[in-house]
C-alpha cells in the first residue's frame, strides 16, 4: 500500500490516504514524524498496522492524562478505564508508561486514599479497606497505608458518637434508637465491639455530668 495523500488537516492533525482509495485516515503530526511517513512511501500491512497502533497509543495516553487531571487512579483501575476504548496491548503499554514515569503509583495512591477515607470521611478500618480494594489496590498496599491510622480510629469513633451520632445515644432506654445508631456506625466500617465500648464510655461520661 502506498501513501498517495499526506498533509495537514486541522491543528496538529494530518490526513493520509492510501492507494487513492478515497478513504482518509487522520493522524497526529507526532505520529507522522515518529513513523517517518512521507507521500509516495510504500507500507506493508504490518507497518500500517503499527502506524495505527502508535496513534491509538497516543490517544490512550492523552485520555489517561486527562483522567489523572481529575483524580488519582491505581494501575488496575486505570487499565479497566481504558479497556473499553482501546486494545488490551495498548492499555497495558499505556498504564506501564504511566507507572514508569510516576504518574501512577499504587503505594502513593493508597496513602492518599487512606487519609481521605479515615481522616476526612471518618470511615472505620473495615470500610476504608473495602473502598480502597474497590479502587483496584493490592491488600498489601492498603494495609501499609492504613497502618498509621489504626491508633486514631478510636478517637474518630468517639468524636462521631459525641457529635454527628449523639442523637442516637442520649436515651439509653430507647434500645431501638440505640441500635439504629450502632448500625449506622457499622456501615461506616467500625466493628460492633469497638462501637459498644465507645458507646458505654459515652454513656458513663454522660451520667457523670448529670
């Protein structure tokens, strides 16, 4: 196959036609330069396939960078985000490239998420772990990132009971309301045992004040 048309189209996009077929293909100028394309040049099917793969790889990388401008991604999460739009080989190559240059770093991302889920959203360890695993992180990275927060989750739980969830625990005789409050804290990822202990401490302090 021979390149019969090759020239600028719009901005950094160039148009290319093969064998006067009338079908136009559009490539970024960087791909044209990288592949050394010229008018009159003859390409084998394998060479043309490589040109198209280079263009797809460029688009996948640009799309990934766009996504990363909005928030962080794990290696696995980014791969699954790219997979519906690009071939698997392109997805792997793109995510590997992002990881190589530090644009994706699962350990650093795990640390960011640990802070977000525990210190900001006030989730218990169980819920934080589940949310981080849902983002495609390895258990090893999750555990490492959450370890520094293990000592403060009790304080956070106490603050929740004394603040946002206080209304559920002001009447110890109202078991239905008490259980509703405890269930809400379980959904936030706190273990039932630690919730009971924190509620008992809150009620004891409340009775002392009275």
